[in-house]
């Protein structure tokens, strides 16, 4: 039954237009990330595009453990972490004007964007 449900969703997605723009936004600071996502959403909605998202993805946490002392106290350690916050935005059936407006968008530094046409 699950395969029939998957096939029906694929057929309905193909019937809608087939193309969608998937924008994946990543940043270390969540406030900057939310501001840039809002800017992308406003640009897409200005051109009457159907937008799905922003969908928050799990935060990627990288932990680093460092010795506090150079060689005497080996049991004393410190931990540091870097958090990478991620969001996904889908724009269904994007037009040429929407794509051009999104490419001309100036976002703050520290925000990484991956754009895929599906």
C-alpha cells in the first residue's frame, strides 16, 4: 500500500507542473538565518509564487574536546561546539522573474545557500 501512495504523490507532483525550486539555507546564527529566510519568502510571495516552508531541518552540532593543560592535568578537558542551523524552502512552479529576483537578492554574510531545480 505504501508504494501506491508514493506513486500517487509522484503523479500528482508531475501533474502540478513538475518543476520546483528547492532552496536550502544554512547559517551558524539562527537570527541571521531567520532574517534571510524571511527575505527569500517575501521575494517569492511578491511574485505570487506558491511557497512551501520554511521547514526547519535538524541542527548539525560539531563538538571539539580540548585539553585544558598542556601536559600535567590530562583529565581536565574543555568542550566547544559549533551549531549549523538549516532551513528548506520549496517554491512550486517558479517563473523566470522569480528566479531572477532570487539571484539578485543580497543576503548577509555567513549564510550559505544551495539552490536546486527538481
